[in-house]
């Protein structure tokens, strides 16, 4: 229970840490997080200093990003059929084709964008976002779109641009107006697209989902470059948008995932040393019995109840009834030789040979 409380407290602290400037709690949050007071600390002091959360280093989630009538003016395409998508990529005759990819390795998170013009690679931009504890692959995928758009934003006489992205979540988020973690990166992307459209009035822009690792040359190059970026490779400062020339703020989602991973490890350790683990090891193999709960959720309540009784041994057989002092003996009512346990009745008792045979044949 204390781990669940920790999770709720940490989530609350993260929610306060990402409040933007202008929020009523913004100044109070920053002030309490900077210094812990010895006398009369407030709940905010306890939250931020217990979990070592620094609001100044966190991203800010703005509740209203654009007017309700806002429209980016970009066509997005996500097809279910990979083969059709691959064929579209090969037939694409856009002036510029941008291939993007994000990567997460043990060394960190990286993003890369490869720019093609008339079938030839003309530019490659990479960015190392930072460690996996502070950034997510989703952030990297959004960042790649910014890198690609920034590279061609000053080009003129551009009639068409296709941005190939292998992350559907990033594509869907690129044209919506909802607040959330990582959306500040997409706001930078919108600025780059607006600059490109300002210089090219009749430009046609399209974001297309492109499956990875299917032999598309641009995608494969972006994948290799993104993996290199995750280990630290980064383009020159002048090749990056000004917002990316300094360390990016810590992602709320990454901080949450990192903390939850530590909680899960603590839960596993607590489970393994608990007395219940040894008693229930034959019933549930994982912490909290998630697999078992999923299994019984697929059957009706009566079957789930019977299944649980059979696995726990808490069922109307003499071995259990004798233990709770309802039956005078634990012996099997059929053979009178061994204790009447679930294992004895289902597998060993000679009195139930025929039902046991039918059960084995049914299981096979």
C-alpha cells in the first residue's frame, strides 16, 4: 500500500512541476522546490524534496496551445497495409522527402532526420536528447519532425514535401490541439511549418506513416543515424533550431516511467521476501498476480471462483475441512488411504480413475 501512495504522491508532484508560467501555483511551486525549510515545511516542500523533483528543469504543459479554430493544414496518412505504404513511398515524387526516426538505447535517446531531394540525400540532422530517465522515444519522434522541417524551412520554390514518420502516435499528435507531455516540441514543429508555408504559398505538405525495417532506404538511414544519436552523436549547433541548442527539459512521461519502474522493482523485492510469496508461489508467479487476474477475467464468476478454490486448496475436501475443524479426518472419503487434497483427487486417487482419464484426454 505504501508503494501505491508513493505513486500517487509522485504523480501529484509531477503535475505541479509542469504547471506553466501564469498558473496560480507557478511561483509557489518554484519557491518551495528550491529550498527545504527546517521549521514548518509545507506539503509541497515534502513532495518536491522527497522525490527530488526540480520544476525549473521540467517541461511545461500549456493547457491552451492554439485557438479552437487552428488548423495546421497538413494532410496525414496512416494506412493499415504495409505493402501499400511501401509502394506509395517508392512512387512519391515530392520535391523533398523527409525520413525521420527516434531511438532509445542504454546510452540515451536520439533523433535523426534524413532529407532527400529528387531521390538524393542532401542533409542529415541528429540530436542527442539525453538519458532515457529524462526523455522518451515519443519525444524523439516529435523532435525528428522539427529537425527535418527546420532544415528546409528557408527553401523557396518548394511545391511539395512528404514527411515519413514511423511512429503513429507522433503523427496523430502533430495535428491535434490537445495539451500533454512533449507537446511543446510539436509547437516548435508548427512554427517551422508556418515559416516554410510563408515562403511557399502553394506548398503541399503531407505526413505519412512509414513502417520501419522494411527496406525503405531513407528509413534505414534514419534508423542508423538515430541509433548513433542515442549514443551521443549530434549535429552542429547552427544546424539545430535555437530551442534545441541547449538541454531539453525533462519529460513528465519519462520521469513518471522511470519512477514507476523503481516502484515495480521495490514491489518485486517486497513480494519475494513476504511470507505470502512462498504460500502463493504455485498460484501466482508474478507480483500482484496480474496474469492470474487476466486469466480469470475471461471466464464467468462461478468458474473463476471454482478455479481459485482449486488452486488455493480452500475447497470442500477433507484436507481443508479438517484444517478448519469442520471434518474429523483429513483422509479421502473414497480410498481412505491418503489425505483428500486437490492433487490427490485430480491425479492419484484410484476411485476417480475414469474422471481422471477423461480430464487428461480433454487437456491433450
